[in-house]
């Protein structure tokens, strides 16, 4: 079972390539609030639903001071296609060796359609300006997730 992050934990530092190959570090967002979400695979139905939900709500999240980062194991080229096809307006980060997934407890055993499999655990983390986890959410649903998140953040 992966070790899950708790509220108040320091978010694990990372540097990952985005969809253009540019290196992005958590420290690049020091002084900013961050919504970081982990999803299983670009261009799959649930992940597309979730990404488009973030796309459609990113301006309201930004106006509340949050930066959005999506993380998957997909290669930067696949992320670039996904971002282009769906008109996504936030960075997508590539973690092919799953190091960051594992550091955040977003990879491990999960229940998928009644059977136990190992894979990405759909998760979202809200980090404050100091990189402290304010809201760790595991096993989130792709549909309606951003509305639920906005409610938890007091934005609605």
C-alpha cells in the first residue's frame, strides 16, 4: 500500500518535463497555491473528462490564486497531443518512472471494476504557498471532481 500524504505534510519536491519538454519544479511555484492532480493516462475517457473539467474551471481557480498542474506517466509527446486535442490551458507533467506518483502516494494497488490492480490512483493535492499539503484527496472521481474541489476550497 502506498504511503499517503496527510494534511500538513510538506509536499515532496520534484522536477518533471512538461508537454514541451521544459523542466518544471515544484519550487517554480513557491509563493503560489497549487492544485496538482494525478491521472492514469492521457486521451482516455475518464482522464479526458477530468482534464476538460479543469480546463473549463481553470480561470476561476487562477482568480482564487491556484495554479493547476496535471501529472501522468505519459511521455511529453503524448501529453502535447492530449493538450492540443482538448485545448488544455495548464501544464501537463510527465512522470514515466512514477517517482513523483509514488512520493505522493498516487500509485499502488487499487480496485478497478471489482478486481485489485496496480496503477495510478486518481488523486488531487492542494498545496499552499509554502508547499504544505492543505487538502489530500485520493480515489477521486473524474466526473464532477472540480465542482467538489471548489466546494471543499470554499470557492462556491
